């Protein structure tokens, strides 16, 4: 775990207690775990990615410096907003506050990182379908980038009837399919077909018939649970919503339940 106050902490999953803590020289904005190399990556507010290793204690082994081409015009520094280890386990996608994405080859330190430009604001969501890299953020735009051709411009995913109009908080590729889930801060969620780059289905979380207009649902975070095929949406301080998908042409259908949080642990 990390926060703007600059401490970094590790927690034991057996007893859920802190087992180590260290101070760092600048605020960290993103963390990513690499299960293959047993490394941890952290993104800083100054535009660096630190690679952590452990022998006896966790410490920064080396730093990945972003290419100069990733800086916006004028040379103003950028921060790292999100990190995502891609499905090939050899590439790290780095979302930046400038709206760019840098893809680093972890197996070839001499390879030139790919710099993807397509967003007007910071990139906060990254997903990988194998064939496509998907990115999104506060500009309400989803971009699709061919994984095999880093120099090809990205293509936006567009739904003119029911577009995202607020910050996109979650992207998730449904395993074993060509479907992408997206959800924004108003609770508008969409199912996309990646082969056609088109929207299959749109729904509201929570549904408007639950008594709340969409603008007031206050979505804060979104998580897709691949094993149980559920989209979990933290909609406000009182409720979270679990959307369960079944088999079928779109993901099959949609059922939703609301679970109240009465404040108890």
C-alpha cells in the first residue's frame, strides 16, 4: 500500500498485519505486482517507475525513466497515474497524467518504449485483451491500441446513442471472450464487442427505478471479478451493487443486487 504521505507498507495476508514500512523520496501514485519476476512496480508523481525487489527487506533495485517523447509540449514533467502488467507478462503499461501511455518491454531493456497518444487528460484505466490495449480516464474516452503494431494510431470506442459523459473508473476484459466492460462515475456501464469496436449493451448502475437519478449515484470505484463473472460497483457510502453476468450472446443477461452497508465491520 502507498499514499501521498510517502510511506510504503507491506501486509501479511495470513494475519493482515503490517510486516514492513519505508519512507520514499516523493509521493507514489500507483502500485503493480509482477508475479513472474516477484517484483513490485511503483509510479511516482515525478514520472518515474521504481522496481522493488526483496532479499531481506523490500527496497528499490532500479528505476525506469520515461522517454523524453512522453513529456508534453514545453517539457513540463508528468506523473504516473496507473500501472498495468500486460497479459504477456513481459510488458508494463504506464498511464501518465499527460494523457499518454508508455509500454515498456521488461525482457529487453534496450528496446525503445512505445508512446501512445490519444487522451486529453490523465490515463487511469488500462486493460489488455491480448490483441488490443484499452485505455480510459477522466476524458470519458476509451481508446483501443493494436498490441502487435505500436506505431498504429489508437481507435476510439464510440457509442453515439449512449456515450460515456463522465470519468471512466473501470475497464475489464471478460476472460475467454472479446467483450470489454466499462463504467463511469455516473454509474453508466457498457458492454463492448472488441472485434467490431462497437457497443453491445448499456445499463445503469444503480437502475433509475431504484429511486436515484444517474447523476446522484456517486460511483467511486469499479471492480470486475473474473471467477464469478460479477461487476462490483461502489456507488456511494451506503450501497454497493453486484452485477452478475450469465452465459449468452452478450454475456448472457444481467441480474443485479444491492447490498446495504449499515456501518458495521
